[in-house]
C-alpha cells in the first residue's frame, strides 16, 4: 500500500476532509467512529489496513478538534 500525503491550507480544511472520510467509514461499517475506536483500542477488532487507517483518521480528527477548540478559546 502506497502512503499518500495530503496538505491542507488550514486546520479547518483538514478537519472537514477527515470528518467526511470518517462519515463514509461509519456508513460503510454501520458504527460510529468513537465506538469503533473504543473497540479497536481494546483489541476487539483486527489490525487490517482499513481499520488502521480509520483509527489514524480518528486520532487526527481528535487532535485537530482539540487544536481548533484551543484556538477558539484564546480568540474569545
């Protein structure tokens, strides 16, 4: 599998793109990302490539949300 790097102009652009990917995975797997991540983190789901990508996307999503929340609190 070839790794692809995508660069976004702003953290908000990245958050929107990742949220769209997460939404597609949630629909495909019929499971919310938070529930998936909890099960995956507990070792209840296999380490196949699709789940690894989903877990990484969800971690990135949480990181971006935290970054944007922090910036908004400082701006207020």
